[in-house]
C-alpha cells in the first residue's frame, strides 16, 4: 500500500503495534472508507470475542482521517461504514477508544459522528496535553508559563543536569529502572510493559519510540518514554524521577526538554496522558501538568452494540 496513505495511521492503530501481542483467535482488522475513490479515513483495531476494539490494549486508538480535514458528512458516512463492515465480520459490539480533542481539531467532530449514531460512553478519564500549534520555539513556551513555574524551572536547570537520549541497551535499562522505581515510590503498580517489549517496539518504529534521560553526576535521576504516534503528535507513555536527593525536582526541566524536542520535530501537541484512573482524579498530577502549560480534555471510550 502507498506509504503516503499509511502515514495517516496512528502508531496505536498500526498492524505492527498489535502484532507484538496478538494471540489466536484475536485478529487485526482495518476498515478503510472511501468517497468517490478517495480515502476519507480508517478505523483499525482488534477483533476478539465478537467485539471490534479500536485502541485494544493501547492508551487510545481513534479514527484516523486522511489529510488535514474531512467534513462532518463524510465522517458520519465513515462511522456508518465501520459499523456495517464490523457487523459483516460477525461483530456484536464496536468500541472506539477516542483521542482527546486537543489531539486534532477534527476529534470533536469524530465524537459527534459516533454519539449521534448510537455510541455511548463506556469509560471516561481526564487527559492533559500541551498544545504547541501557536508556539514557535522553546523560549516562547517558557514565557507563557506563570512566574512560579518559570522560577521552578530555573531552579531545576541550576542543578547541572545533563539531558541525553538513551542510545545503548544499558541506557534504556537505566531509564526503565528509574521509571519502575518511581512507580514503586508512589505505591503504584509497575509498568505495564517489559523492557524486552520496548526493545521490540523500538525496532518496529525506529525514531518514533525514544527514552530521554536526565543525568546528575553520571547517574540517571529522571526518565521519560516518548512516542511519536503521528506526525505532529507526541505521546508521553511514562515519566518520573527516582534515586536522588536533589534540592529541587528535575521534572520541570524534563518537561522543558520534552517540549523542546516536540517543537524541533514540528509537533503541535504533547499528550501527557491521563490524570485519573477509573474516574478517580489525581489532583496533584493535574496541578503539576497545568503548571507546565497543559490543557485538559476528556478521553472517552465510546461503544455501541450492533
């Protein structure tokens, strides 16, 4: 298939992504919708137990449109086509794990198309992301922060921390251990993916799956796992600090580095992930993300019985 067509697919909707864990009788399903011979968009996911799940075992999936814009009428037709194709494959239910609206201006229209055709909210979480479409460089980003956040950032920069990209397996192992330790310190369950899984994901999507480390005195004190899931969209899969006694948190500097990389890559948004679990909000996390410039949106799982 034409690579230009393939480029519209979110990493979480790619066949290679799902191929890392699918087991029979699970199968990857991709449904394309065309209008007058032109691709409008794609709904891809996993078929299991008569359920077509777009976003299966991923933070989200969502419908991928082709190009920068598709009209509401075409998106309504796309949703109707997805339901018809899923039903023809034996599905009794369709679930779309939608992206938050800051992911792309068309996301709200996609959710409109789903909701008006009988989809209902199955799960809702609070998601936060830093929108960068009106920000030209890292200096502009810093100027937009409130004075307290700028002061906190200056304190973090003064620590003499060195940012690096994990290149060797030893670097990746070091970053992975920081992330695991961070979760343990906060009494949270461990990372849901193994280091071996990340190595395989990195090999499948070279340059799109990256580990950023902050080192102090040659030891990692913070790490961030960042996915480039679409042109213009970065997703923060995990981040945290651990194993240090620094007088200031390094995480504001980590946020600064993540945003700087996104801007250099031409990204219009950095998705920082959810700030709630099963609808229970982590207010401290919400406030921290707001302090680094994040806006808030809903991440909806919408489903319809067929």
